[in-house]
C-alpha cells in the first residue's frame, strides 16, 4: 500500500447527521435524535423542539428571553418540583435583588438564556437560587448550601471545568457563558461568607479572562467574545472590593479591556438609561481595572457629567418612575463620593502628614449623601429582611461618611441606616460597616465631656488611615488605624484590633 505524504493524508469519510435537535446543534453536543424529545435535553430540563430553529444571535444578544424554558419553568415537564421552585424563586426574588437597577440585562437575559443552552450555567443558577433563598430567610451561613444547592453546585463546577478543559486545548470553542458562570460561583461563596474562596475564584476568573483576551488579540478581534460591559463592570467592582479587604495580598491590579478608548459626555442626556450607562462607562474608564496607559486623563469628568444630568432633569415634563429615581439617587451619591476618595489618606499623604481636621469642611457633602441614602433605603423598603446584591450601592459611601465625618448627629444617623439596611453588596456588608463606625465613635469621643459638633473632637482624638484587613486564614476581620499617642505627644501609633463581623 503506497504511503501518503503528510499533507495528502485524509480522514475517512463519515456521513454527518443533520437530523439532531436544534438545541444540541447549537450547543455542539452529540444528539441521540430521540423523538419527540432527545435524552440530552430532557435530562437537563432544556426545551427540545425539532420543529423550531434556535438563533445563536438571540442567545448572545439577549433577545427573545421568553422563548427560554427557564423564563417559563412550568412549561417544561422535565423539571422536577424542586428545580421548578428554584427557577421561580430566581425569577421573582434573586434576579431583581442581585441585579439591582443597573444589571437587569446581564441577570435577566444573558444568565437566563445561558441556563437554557449551557449546563454549567443551568446548574449554577439553581444552586444560586437555593442559597439565596436560605440567605434572605435568615439561615446561618453554614446552612445556606443545603443538599439541593450542593448537588446543583457540584454539577455546575463539573460542567464548568469540562468547558475550561476543552477551551485550554482549542481556541475555537464558543464561550459566551464562561464569565457569567464564574460570577454566579463567586456570589454563592460570598453568600456563605467564604471570602477566601470567593477571592480565589475572582483571581481565577481574571486569569481565564486574560487568556481569552490574549487569544482574541492574536486574532486581531476588535471586540472580545467572552463578555459584555455588565460582566466587566461587575468584575471591576469586585476587584476594587477585594483589594480593599485584603490589601497588598491581592497582588497586582488585573486590567480589563477598555470598553472604549474615549467617550464624550453629551451636553444633556436623553433618558435615565443613557445617564446610567454613561456613568458606568466613565467610572470604568477612569477606574483602576479599565485604565490603561492610553486612557485619557479626565479627573474633572464628574462635573461635566453633573451638568449633562442637570440639563436632562430640567427638560423633563413628567415625573420619573420609582426605579429611575432610585437610579439617579445612587448616581448622585457616588458623584458626591468620588471627589472624596483621593483625600482618604489626607491632603498631604505623600509627605506622611495626616490632618484629619480637613474633613470638617465636607460636612455639607456628608449631609447630602446621608439624605440621598435614607431616601434610597426607605423608598425600596429593603430594611426588613437580609438582602444580597452585586449592584453598586450605598455601603461604600456610608463607610466613608462614618469614618471621616465627625458630626455626631450625621454619624449616628448613618449608623442607624446601616443597621436597618441589613444588606450585603458584593464583599461589603452593612453590619460590618456599622460595627466599624460604632467602634470609631467610641474611640474618638472617649473622655470628651460634650460632643455636639464636629469641631468638638480635637485632632489628638481623631484616628486616621482607617482600613479593614480580612484575615482569610483565621476568618476574622481586623480594624487597622493610627492615632496620636497622647494629647501632648504628636507621635502617631498604629493600632490593629479584631472587630465583630455581625
């Protein structure tokens, strides 16, 4: 038999079956072609319809959500009672709470359709829903991953690892749901107070994202197939929180791809949605995760944004909805907070001179932040039961207020809001922030006869360089700060003490 040259070697011809169901075709898995519903679809609760064609574009772009069996779980006879209940709970409670008002497309479209086409996302969604139900009903952290959630979580991890294994060997595999599934895993760990696992998962997600970005760059692709703006904003926010929790142990800042190199703020916005998108884009571009050497320096962008927002509000002829008002309040809170962040270590921190008295000039700003936060909490009535969200919220701004504002009335009102809020925003919890604030008040007001105004707390009594350090190995939180050694000695000492998480 003559030997063929390597370039002439051919594979034996095997006829390719084209009679599989549309769902298996899109997912690129072998279909057993059983009718009316194949076993692979029925075993995972997916809709199997030989008479309907599925559009890959609708899955990735987020259209036609109502075609997904996940959005109408009771329409699928393949779901058992527990799965159907978990899916119902996800749609009615988990989705609106975790998404907030700013990430509905990600959770309501991409995640739901990912559960229809991707086995790992499907099982991860069920696990997330079950853990979240246990979270909001007040179960202890150790009891939130019940038997059903654990089973679904293990199946999701197994299927997710299978996809990553295939991806490591080939760059041709579709991967629209890799990052969404990773974000769900992080949420599941955070709701169990497993911060070490959540941070490790976050680092691994960035590593996988970097690999995918490098591959797309080699192919000269202008847009990464791996994710959407929402995913990158969520990852960027989680990275910011992780760095605040563990400090230098986090390591280098992972750079995400710039959403766009530059975006002009319009003279006026046309809708609250446009204002929200522009705000997220600006904070991302000028934040540590999205900023690159080519990013424009625009430190004054908040003032331009505020002008555009004021122009839009003055042009309104009808009242805004409750949800739009909520979005605008959150944006206003963060617009007031952004200029304060660079000042957290003092105006002359580069020369190691810390003057905590300069925060008194921002008392009016703190008062505005407090009023907006109170309106946000009471309007949404979220202070009755525990809640979890990945949306940007008010815990960070209230944390800055309670640590830097020395007005006794504003401080105590902010602590009260944190107590009734009973909310976890990613890696930050209102209860921990309130515990820190109460401890700072006790330290700074100790020994003072009467505190009615911020000026009643002298420099010698004020603490500075306030930060939290999560000891992930010991599972405890340390409050770190510096204070003057005594009223007569200006030498500052560094203090570290354990703080209660709940």
